[in-house]
C-alpha cells in the first residue's frame, strides 16, 4: 500500500520542517567497520546532524539483550544509518554509549525515521 507510505513520509517531512528550529545539532561519527589493535571501534569523521533530543528515562533492551534504563532519546526525522558502535556527541558535549537503535519501516520497506537511545 504505497499510498500509506506516502502519507507517513509526508507527515515526517512536515514534522521535520515544523520542528526544525527546535532540533539540536549533534555530531555523528559513524563506525567505519574497523577496529583498533586494542579492539575499540574506529570511526569516520563526525558530521553535524539535526535531531530532536529528549531527556527522559525509558526501559530499553540493549543490543546485548539486557534491559537498561535509557536517559536520552534522539530522533532523526529521516533515514539516518546509525550503528550501536557509532559515536554521537550530544549538544551538552557528552558522548554516551548507544543502547539501542530503531528505524521503523514503511510498508514499502524504506525507513522513515531513526531513533537512538542512550
């Protein structure tokens, strides 16, 4: 049902333009698929992105399967590739560990938004 996907995609675009002045700038350094000799992930050069940053506690299932309390939720109003090994620097200068990432799919298989919990 491509019609529904189009409606949701337009709604996300409207939300993005409506909240543009409320969105904060974060720095996103994507995992480059390599590791240091000590086993730490290497990252590409950080890029600035706009996102909705919410400070709220929420119980999430982390990538390792454990249940953890998230302190911050970040929402990119668009399909941004985020891996739990990425580094995202929040507006307050912190770079908390990413607990979980979700990108709801439209019925045509495309991603609409990207949510990240720290």
